[in-house]
C-alpha cells in the first residue's frame, strides 16, 4: 500500500493497571511532552472503569481512548479475557461470541528454577513454588498443566507474591525455588546473582493440557541454554497470539481481510521485521483457540493450508460450543 494512504497508529494497553488517581497523574505527566503536530494517532486502552475519566483527561492532547476489559485482581498483566466460550456478560449488552481468523506470534511460558535438581514438573513436589495469584486465568492454566503432568498440587508449597518483582526477590532470597512466568528478561536479573534453570515441559504434557483446556490452543516451544542467562535450556510451552472477530461478521469481509494479510505479508514484514515475520501463512493455524470463521476457512482451503487435522480440531470446538 502507498505510504501516503497509510494511517500510523501507536497504541498502548494498560492491562489491569492504574487507578483513577494514577491515570490523572499520568495524564499530567505526558501532556507537556506530547508533540503539537499530529503525525500519528495515539491510543490508550485503559481498564473499563477508567474510560470516562481518561476521555476527559486526555482530550486536549490528541490521545484517543480504547476499552480494556476488567479482572477481579486489583492490578497486573490481566485483561479479563477467557477462552472463546466465555462471552461478555454486561448489563444491557448481548453476548458476543467470537471466532478466530489466524495465529501468528506467540509468547513462551514455563517454570524456571534456582534448584538444579528440579528438571521436570514432577520434581516441583515438596518445593516452594510461586504459581500465580489465585483465580487468575494463568492460575487455571498452571494447575491444569500440573495435573497433565501427574503432579500433586497439594504437595507443592504455593508461595504468594504480589508481583513478578517480588517473586524475583523471593527467588534471590530462597523464599521460593521456582516460578511460572514468561520466558523473558526477568530471568536475567536473577541469573546475575545465582544460576537459573529451565524446568522441562514435555510435548505429551502440552497435549494433555490441551485436552483438559480445549480451546486454549497451547503449543510446544523451547528455551535455549544461555538465553536470558539460563544455565540450561529445555522444552516448554507457548500461547499463540491470534486475531479474532465477532461471530456474525460477514464471510466476504473476513475472507478479504485474511487474503489481504497473507498476500501482502512481505510488505508488512518491512514495517516490523522482528514481530511480523511470524504472522505468515505457515503459522496461521498453529493453534485453534476458537472456531475458525468461515471466511477465513474459505481462504485457507484455497491456499492449500487447511488440513484434516485442523478441520478435526475446528469441528470439535464447534461441537463443544453447541453443547454449552
């Protein structure tokens, strides 16, 4: 597409962070440094309870406000989103079932430990481990992962920390010996003071996890030795990112959107090579986290990437959804 006709948008998602007073303080801090000219559109997606205040606070500095769903925990990287079968239940708003268009990039998760003797999930029994905040979506994920591995959660001392920063300090001080979190730079901070190791999550355990949580779409992945300062690498799991639409969106619209994405993928990669490279046709169906929209199915069949395995996964989710 000709750059003259492109609209540049920079958007930030606050997740479950910032109270009303913090939103006000942030607005006062950012207003003086916002450029006078409008060379791009800026969007902040704030927790739903802050929308009204945010619209008022940011209206004079050309920042648009988007909506972020809510979560029962008071702060953190939570969006309140659940798998596709949980629909929005708000007063005066009809349920909004969703369907998947594609997958692309993913985020790796796993257990990481300071104890070299913890090599498998089963080895976590009898140890002090930071799981996550009770009731969080990740809490459901982790406890089912342990179940898939045959781990007795009752034999784990689930240590409570209020944030990943506190968990990092807890690992350094020995108050916990393992943490479940993203494979990212937080590990490196600990690895500068004591060795950090990867706890292996096998392909079979990921497969069993998907059976326990249909529609979550976990995939196998790995972490390399030396990555983020890790003393050992190993197999782990990943949660793919996806693009989803309302169930009733026109088949023609979704077909055209899907076709345009993949037939112009090379151009998209030039904008952000590190991120967009993974949003290719080969990774479009690495996980089926919700029923695939018929418009997308039409394109995938034409492109020759719709397989019997994907069709079976899609059919199973459609049947599962009808039973709810």
